[in-house]
C-alpha cells in the first residue's frame, strides 16, 4: 500500500483515517474487526529458520547477531518475499538494543536507500549520509537489511493534549544515547534549547537523535500541557535535521 516512506506519502493512502484529539490530527487506522491475522516477528524467526525459508546469507547474519529477542518482519514474515526483498529485523528491549548497537558493526552502506531517502524526505544527500548508520540499515554480503527497535512495554498513547504553536527552526542540544530515540516515534530529551522534547514520526531521523547531541532542527512546535514539544513529521512543516556536533 505504501510504495514510498514518509508522512506525506501516508496521507495519500485510501484507508480510513481517524481523528486524534490529543494532537488535533487524523491518523490512518485499521479496525480490529478487519484484522485477519496477527503476525509476530519473534514467532516468525523460529518458523523461518526451521523451515529453511530464508536466503543462506540471512542465516549467516542471524548467526552473527543471535536470535535472542530478535525477530524477522517484513515480507519474509508474511511469506511474500521476492528476489530483492530486504531482511527486516526487529530488536526487542533496551538491553538487547544497546548490546546490538555495541556488538554489530554493520555491513556496507545501502547507496540506493541513501538516494531514495534524500528524495523521499527532500533533504540533501550529504545530510542523509551524516545521519545514516550502517548498523540500522545496510547490505550484508549482498543482502539488504534494516533494523527496528521495539519496546515490549510501549508508552500509552494520548496522555497529553497538545496544541500547535507554529513552525520552529533552531539549534537544540539533546541528551543523546536515549533508548527512546531508537523507538517509533523517536523521542529525545532536550537539555538546551526552546523545546523540552523532540518527537520524530519520520524514522529516518531516529539514529541522529540517538547518536548526536547538537542539532539544528525544523518542525512544528507544540504545547503539550506545560511542555513544549518539537514534532518532526508534522504534515504542515517539512522536517529538517542538521548535525552540528
């Protein structure tokens, strides 16, 4: 359904949208009654490994990474892979995420993804290369892979009521190395700057919020109760992330 990533492309979907009062916007939804099957990456990993349903290089990669709290998602999980399918990996839990990032050095850079990300998000290719991290996405012996990080105990949604203050662009300093920055949406605590927190609904910026501390950001500034939150991925403001330090 979604041929290209990015919030602006999600808005073009024909599926049902539901109004979310906390943020004052609509989100695409799938009703529970419409769910035919629930696929779980952890369960898929065992099924795929036992059934010999992965490319041989995928077994090498999973052997290197280990399968403890690591699941396989995407087209392989669904049973619909094609010859150029990526291996989509899902890493569960904070400790596993930090161990993964410390131990896995990654493969080669995915040059095709870098070019596509530059086009999809309307940001310069040099910027994409700066925020790119081969541990989260790359090419391992010819096999493309991507890594997502998931909290087994996600935050409860819609706990604050927010209102838009308007577009914001400026320098901020974030905490850095926060587990919440790896998740979706990515959340980074601001230690110096106008907003109190940065929240990104564009996954391309997640590793930048995790790895770097000083950034120049553009997004929608919102007031959520008494906190100021800078949202990257608001449909009215084209997001921008520039690494300063």
